[in-house]
C-alpha cells in the first residue's frame, strides 16, 4: 500500500492512477498519513491543513472527490489540524486554493451529497463549516451550506450572512462574545445596517476582533481590506480610530486599504479630518564609516551612546543602531566615496521611523515617485527614495513578517 503515491495522484488530479491504486489496494481509502495531521486521502481535496507543497487544487478536483467518496471515503473523517480535529468540509470552506480554482462550492456540494454533515463536528476553532466559511470570507460557500441545512445558530452567523431581522430579534438575548463576533463578521462582509445596529447596542468599533475572526485586526481593518466603503465610512463616523495597527503586520486601516488596492477607501481615509496626524515619528542619520571599530570607540566610549541593535558578519559589527536618550544614529562600515559636486547628497542617507511604512510607500507610488520595493530587514519594513540631489531617504516600520520578505511575496 503506497499512501504517499495516492496522495500525489489526488493533488495532481491523476484520476487513472488514483483509480488503479484504489482497485489494487482498496484499504487506501481509509488509510491515514503518517504525518502528525493523520489526514485521509479525502482531506487532501480541501488543500488545507496538510503539507504546504500539497495544498493545491487540480481543475478536476470534483471528479477526484467523487472517486474517493464512491470508493468508500468517510466524508466526516477527522484529522489533527490547526490545534484541533477537523473534517474535510471545514478545511475546504477555509481554503483559498479550491476557491481560486472555482470549485469550492461544487466540492462542498459533492461532500454533502455523499453524507457529510453541514453541522459542527470535531474539536477546536474550526468545528463549524458555516462559521469557518464566514470567518475566511467565503460568502458563496456559507450560503451554499445554509441552503443544504446548516443552521445559523446565533446572531454572529446571522450577521455574517446579512440577516438583519434575525440579528435584531436575537440581539438582546445574546452574550458579549457573540455580539463581539457579530460585529467582526458584519464589518468583514459589508453589512452596514447590521454594523450600525450593533454599534447602537454598545459594541466598540475600536476593539480587536475576537479569536477565530482575524483577532489581530479591528472591524475597520477588515472592512477596508474587503472594499466595503459604506461600512468603512460608518465605522469612522461612529468613532473608529484610524491609527490602530494590527498586531501581526503593524498596519493601519489605511495601510490595509492601500495593500488591497482599495483606492476609493484609501482616498477617503486620507481625507478624514485628523487623519493627517504625523505618521513619521523619528528621523535617524545613517552614516557610512570607513573604520567601524574606531567609530564605536568614539560613540560608545567617548559620547556614551548605547548600542541597541547591530548586524554582525564574521565576528565584526557591520551595522549598528546607537542611542542616547531619545536621539539615535545608525552606522554602517563602507568604503570611502568620491562625491561629485553636482550630487552633494551622494553617500548621505536618512532613515525615517514610521508607524506604517507601507502606507507611505503606496502613497508615494500613487504620486508618481520612484521607490524601491519594500522588504523586511532587521525586523522592519523598509523602502527607499532618492531626492534630486542624491540624498537617500528610507522609511521603516516595525513588523513581525519574516526577514527578507518582499512586499510582492507577502499577503495579509
């Protein structure tokens, strides 16, 4: 029995090979991976919770699913995924791969046709297919689940689906967590009437969303990212702050709108009175030095600066950040430069420490100014521009995104 070969056939959509293996080894249909997730072949149809390189959806994924289910695959089998026990259906409705391939709803229908339950099963955050689909923004999948019998068990589900009357009826009897989740889902899915209802009932537009509903962000972040301008305007009018950063990427709602190319929303957020509070917080002189050891003796021993960050190569400090109270400079060892008189700024750099460098980048690009692609280094997003005299200006903001990630490689 070769489970791994069968998995390759599933993710590649190689139906002749898959059917041949199942005929020769019928026990494959209930076999499980030796990996920690213990997935069945059917779980790989969801392209989620398994090995990264196998998270892909072939064009004939529905045909592959039917082969597995006809052969006896257990539609509601559970696997160890994302800290819980998850069925294929919940993993499917939270996966971008079948959605991008245009087969997410068809696969959902196929699983239900073969007996999968639309109701919660397993353990952990992703037990409910309906709430999982709503949390990940897959409205079509959520509506298909409801049509096939999934129950909207509380006002959070109703809010995500846009059922204002149901939210109104159940609001008074709902607990605080459910109301909090309802605001998150209503904002994410663009239901301004429900957002307004929940704000009237006392929900806080500036609270981070609850765990399982993009808890690193606020309702305004999610509405801006999804392009729901009416909700964005409503939240701002009702007191949503524009300066709150998400806790993962350190982006403001404006930064999220810029990244998601929601230009109308970005323009609106820039126009809000008070939105022009300084984004830039500090300018750091960046000096190229010829002998780092001599420079460090001067600044550390002579001027009593403190070294708060550094980059060491082959045992030598090549770059460092030196602080003295609220002031700071950066040093980098480099070769002496010959400065042409027509470019007095050549070799001189200033680094601006910002709350959200990516928002500034998108704004600069929109104004036709050439800029380097933002990239993460030393725990900060950074991009640069050069002024007409050759001075280099760098804009940086703190991030948890992995080192050396480029903006074109990164998704929110």
